[in-house]
């Protein structure tokens, strides 16, 4: 019988212990894999949605809230700012481009965003049907919005006041769908885009109204030069009612806060893997005492000490490999289940069908745990005293 067949036979002989070791390793590996998948998708989404946006200007309040509400559309805005600020910062020598955002209404829980067509072009979002809006109360739907609402080009809908589903409808003005955007795997998939004038008109503010009545929620800025990152925020913050928030800084803070929880889960996962390694060690050491006579017979039949060493190490590696593969399957299956159960995670892009390169390191770590756990029993098998064991008969 080959070393592989012999190792598998011994593992089957200790089926309960083998299953327990596989389960412990699989749980540890599965949790780490799930964290890797979540972290990769979160970083990918945060980076993609904030690409090309260097600074956000909005009403005084929490900078993180301003970033979450204006770039990722995941929070309530901090307030509104005068439309005059749009022209002011567009004329500034340190600013290359400015995009206005006017928030406040929604469609079935999806935000209606008043902006300019450049906003869609910024994310390389092209209509798969129809075209971008050109006139007031023309709207373009993101791919998720179109899929969930069933609206198509030519259909009409009323916006709901507020950003929560089920708010009172603005029944005086109906939007007409003029375009459907291709999926971007980004924030635009969950938005309804229209002109700023449409948002004003739905709240009784006409383009000819006094400028003090015309407001926007936030301005998205792109710097003209690196020095703008230093000079612009103080200029904005010293203006009454305004604040500047850097997407890079605020997202670093958010990831740091999320990291505290993920580090704790990662630590628990590593503890599970260490426990599994200890269990493998105890199982192999205990089995070695029961198999000493078998090992002595193997030596008599021509097996070298190195073969006995290799056989015990192979058992540990087989356990680790089985646990690692089972853990990978468990982690990806859990990711798919969570994405199907929680729409927010599906929107994030979490899926059991995606893989990250770091999973290879997790497999390597699991194999190392199995190898280390089997090392001492393997060395004991290598040093087996044939004469003494055969003389004792056991």
C-alpha cells in the first residue's frame, strides 16, 4: 500500500476525530475567507465610487456623513448650501471641475439625484436604451433601479419626498424615463438621475426664483494641482455654513473603524485554526501510541525511518488540506447566502463566485498548521525502537 493510501486508511480509522479536526480547520479558514471577500469588495467599491473626486463641499456637520451621503448615497445629507457656491468654486484657480448634487427625493427607496450629465459620464455610465436627460423632469435610471421598479423608457413616475421608501409623493410633477444606464457595478446602479432644475421644481422652486432659494446638497470637486489638497479645505471651512471633506481621509477613518471588528473576527478565526492544529497534534500523538507496533512491523518489512516520518507528516497535511478546501467552500457558500439574504451586501458586490489572491495564503497557512501539528509525532515515529516494541509485543 502506498503512503497516501495508508494515511487515508488511518484517517478513516479515526473517523470521528478526523471529522472534528476537519470541522475546526474549516471554520477557521471559512471565516478568514469570508472576511477577505468582504474586505476586497468593500475596498473595491469605495475606491471605484470615489475615483476622481478629491473634495466634497457641503453644509456644516459630520465630514463622514457628508462623504457617505454625497458619494456613496448611504446616509442622510448634512443640509443644503446656496447654488452661488457652485459658480464660486468653478471660478477658483485651484479647482479643475465641480459637479453639483441636489438630493431630497426618492423612487421606491432609490435616490433621485439632481445633477448634470457630466456626473454619469464621470463614471463612464452609458445608456443601454434611450439617452441622458436634456429637459426638466426627464430621468435616467440606474440598472438596479430599472430592474427593481420595472420602469422602461417612456414610462412616468412620481418622486417621493424624503429618502426613505414610502414617503409622500410629489403628485404635481411626473418624471418621464428617457434612458436606462448600463450596469456599472457602482453607485450609479442605485440612482435615478435628473437635472437640478427638476429637483427644484418638484419642491416649488423655479429656475427664475431668487438665488437664495436655489440650493444644492453638495459639490464634488476635482483638484487642478496637488497644492489644492492643502489650500482648499481651510478656504472652504472658514466660509459660514460650509465644510470640506476629503473622501480619502474619511474613508480611511471608516475602514479603520470597520477594521476593529474585522480584526477581532480574524483573531477568533486564527484561534480556531490553532485549536484545530492542537487537536491534530493530540490526535496524531495519541494514534502513534496505538500504532507503535504497526510502525515496528512496517520497519521490519522494509520501511525506512524517513518513510514513517513522511507518513505521519502526510496525515497532518491531508487533514489540513481537507480542512482548507472545506473552509474555502464554506466561506464562499456563506458569502453567497449573505448576499442573497441582505440586499446591501449584494449591492456591495459580495458574491461566492469571486476569488481573491490572498486565499492562496490562507491555504498555505492551514497546511503549515497541519505540518507543525504532525511534526512531533512524526519525529517520534522516525525514532521508533523496533527491537523494544517487538519484544514488548505491543
